[in-house]
C-alpha cells in the first residue's frame, strides 16, 4: 500500500496528463469543452477516479461521457507510458457536480441578500420600544453617595484610632516581623 503523499502526487500527475492531452487522444469533434477538475487515486494505486465538467447542454455532456468511456483504454495507455509505475491505475470517469452546486450556492446567496435588504428596509423606520438609552444615570442635582453617608464620614466608624500602630508611632507588622 502506497502512502497518501505518493497517491496524491500520482493523482496530480494523472490530472495534468489527461487535461493536457484528452483532445489529442480522443480526436472526435463531438467531444465537448471538457475540464478535468479532480483525480483521486486509491491507496493501492490500482484505481483512479477522474472528475470532469463539460461546458454545454445535457446532450453535449452525454456525448462527452460516451466518448470518454469509449477511449478509456487509450487514455490509460497514455497515462501509463508517462508516469511509468509498475501498475497503471484503471480510469473511471465521473461527471462532476461543481457547476450545479455553484449555481445552487449562488441562488442561496442571492436569496440571503434579498432577505437582508428586506430586514434593513424594515429596520430603517423602526424606533426603540422604550427609551433610546435604557440605562439610568444620576441626575445633575443628585449628589448623595451610594452608601448613604451625607457628611463624608464612614457611618460604621466609632471614632477610635487604628489598632495597628503602637504608642510610639511605629506600625505593628505582626508576630512574624518581630522574630
């Protein structure tokens, strides 16, 4: 079993080879404008899934799918001669759903933009349910402190001095500082 890095490198090489040479190998005017979007190789390097898109309508896609299926062996031989590994992976072609997915995403984005515009239009004439500033602020004439003291002194103080200073004016640092 090959490591994932080698499988990824081989997948990239297969993608480049097929994308560059599919028109020269198939040589059919019914082959549509084809783009190879991705190649995935299994871990044992035995199978490669080639994803492609075709520019055109449904009949053009069907013709291109039939031509790729018909020329699968020639493409595999070409890839095997170019990458030169022991076993050339078998090629399976799958129509990629990228254009349909992209169109769906574009529709969703357009719908979201229309909804955003509708919400913005509704919000343009809206007013606040209450006041514009819901937070209470002190009135200019109100100078009371929050704790209820009006003369600037602490209502819990008894007028005694702090017990942490000794009679000689030095501060008592506790038992640990004396030792």
